[in-house]
C-alpha cells in the first residue's frame, strides 16, 4: 500500500510539471511571477514556466515582452496583472522566432 501511495504522489507531481510549463510556441497554465515596465516602452513578464523552452529569445532567459505601443497592450497588461493579483493561471502565446519573446495573445481561464 505504501508503494502505491508513493507512486501516486510521484505521478501527481510529475503530471503537474508536464502540463503547466513552456513549450516552443507558448507557456501554458503558468502563474505570472513578475511584471515590470522599462523606459524603452517594453513590459517584461516572468512566469512560473521555463521560458528557455520557447522558440524565441527570452530576455535574460526568463522574460517575455510586449510593447506599450501594441494595440492590445492595455488588455495584455490588465489581464496579466489581474492573473497575478488573483494568483490564477494564464497561457501566453508568443511570436515564434521573435526577439525578446514577443507576446501574441494571452488566455486567462476561470
């Protein structure tokens, strides 16, 4: 019985790690760890995922970004801030091959 509990515990930890991380085109089911605005007009976003797995050049190997001049910048920022404050997960799609891992869209599910 003890072995079954240990196996079940291991599988639950492993499965959550597999399904909530970054893959080449997105970080899926991740928490927003940090948001910061830079004087160059970019907003940088760090998540609980491994941004080095993305098909883009993450800033300092951990930040995604979007520009304040983007049409959806206000929506991106408010969605990310709401997710961070409420400690809810988001999924962030990036532009493949982009410099600074540009954010293409964000989903925030209930």
